[in-house]
């Protein structure tokens, strides 16, 4: 079956359910892409991270980013290599990354991220750990999705 665009509703469903995605950045012509767990909420992506690192060097130099998630399917084969394909759905988000500076937004987005991944009751994040983390917020400008099913 030929690849086709995903409906906006399906793109948002995939973003809400996906376990991890890849943050793509570029600085001085050098690409950099790393995996993260994340939260999709109200037209934004939130990623929990530390205050320093290569990703911040890239985001500071160029806050324009993309973020991609995919849902793999099964491999399909046939009598000809031209019939080989792999089923998938993928969503790519384009937007602007920044460090969340509001303590309220940091706490709220971190709490929702924890709720997304927890499998039972969890305690609060210890204060010493909380001081070492921050949240990246991607303000989404455009969402695209494709499928090959």
C-alpha cells in the first residue's frame, strides 16, 4: 500500500501514546539527534533533562527543532525485492525549543510526565534531584504524519 498522510487526530493520538521520540537539532550545519521520553500536551512537547549538555549547546545556538515518533508495524516481503516494505506510522513535529523557566510550569509538566510513565504509586521527586533537572518545551508550529499500512 502506498504511503499516505495521517489525519491530525491520529497524529495527536500517536503523540499522546508514544513512549519515546527523537529530538533533532542543528547548529552550524551539524545535525544532532537524541532519543527522549516525553509528554505531549496542548500543542507542546515537554522533555525532562538536566541544565547542561550538548543538547543545550544546540538549542541555544538554534532553537528551531523537530521531534519524531514512530509506531512500527510488521515487515512485508514478496517474490520481488520491490515488494519488500515495513509497515509504520510516524509523526514529526516542527517547532521552537526553550527551557521552561516557570517553577509552576516545570512542576506541572514534570508531574504529568511522571503520570504518563508510572506503573503504580510513586513518591515525590526529592528536592536535591528536582534542583538538578529542568524541562525543555517545544512550542509546536506544525505536525505532519505518514503511514505505510
